[in-house]
C-alpha cells in the first residue's frame, strides 16, 4: 500500500487550511497514494473559542472530504477535527477515517489530553478546552488492521498493546507535538511503539507556529517499519511524501522475533488472584477473622 503523509502548518483560517489539505491530498492521489494521512488539528489551530465555533460548522466540511475520498478512490485519515461534546465549553478532538466509498467506519476521540510545562514556564493543558474520549478503536481493511491514536496518546504504550491484541499492524499517530517535547522524545517514542508491537507507525505532524498553544510545533512527520527503521521522515516545513508499506514486513518481523506470541496475557489474572489471596489472608489474621 502506498501511504502519503502530509505535514502542515495550519493556522486559524479553516478555509485556507481546508484548501491546502485538499491540494496535498489531490497531489498524493495523483502520485499514486492509496491512503493519505493528515496531521492533528489540520483544519484549525487557534483559540479555544474559535475552535468551539468551528465544530458547529463541521458537518459540511467533513462531507466534502468524504466526496474527495470517493472521487480519488483513496483511504483518507483526517488527523483530527473538533467535534461537539454537548458541553458548550469543550470539544472532542476526533480522527475521522474515510474509505474510498466515502463511508466513515471510525471516528476516534483522543483519549489522553496533553498537559505539560513549557521551558518558558507556561503550562499547556488541553483539558481546559477538550474532553477525552472513552473508546479504543481498530479497523480491519484487507491486510491492514489500523489502530487509532492522536498525538499525546503516543506516550501510553498500554493503549497500543490493547490494540495489538485486536490484531493491529499499523498505528496512526497524527500529531501536533511541541518543539520542546518533540526534540526530546518524538523519534524515541515513535520507534518504540513500532518496535514493541512489531507494527508500522504512520505519524503525520504539524510544523510551524501553533497560535493556539503559542508554541512552535516540531514537524518531522514519520513512517516507521515494524523493525524500527525510519522509512520516511520530513523536516520542519510543510509538504507531502509517499512511502510503500508492505504488510509482509509485519509477518517477517514477527517471525524473526516472535515477541508477540510471548506476551504474558495471564499476568493480570495472576495478579488479581494473588491480591485476592492476600486480602483473604489479611482478613483471617485479624481478630474476629475466620
């Protein structure tokens, strides 16, 4: 499968961002891409209030991307868009996956909300304007079983392991990593998630200045193989690149290093049993115990 990764420097003008994204998508399809992945917040980076206003106008925008996927006969990952929560003060940060038929089998709501202290002492806290989702999602599509995450989710390996148990062999990580955290951890985390799960990781990212968080984004969109090889990496400018993803590489890696078959899925049961035994012994040792 030929996979295109789009790196964007999205601003607060959603119409301009939409037009830019569509241009990249059309070029990717023209160059032979079968799947195009956009970054987190590709449609908008700006104030929380503007983001809330945008989510109320989202439906016609997403329908246009549905039609585009149909027209170009491609799979399309809308890295993330703001969706209403029912709470006027907060939105969901949602990835939308579109099939060549225009169908949408997955709307994944970001589970983990980013919070960090920047070098200048400012705190970024997404929970002030976002609400986290509560559903882990995978989707089987021919040889591929996609696992869905967004940005900060990358730091939670247990999420990837759960999706692996559902058969995932390619993880999406659309991101808007800050330059300080990206410089420190981006490459290590992306490669770690690929190696741990012997799966592909496709990570389209934002670059440039994020006016919403008032910080530079890291860029460096990546695609990493199940063996941890960097198949594609971009710099800190906007653009689009295509890489050939061979799912036989997953089979080969897992045959070479059968770590997946060695996962101790019984450990949770053992831990639960041991804790129950300890609790029972503690009850029996107390005065009045059985």
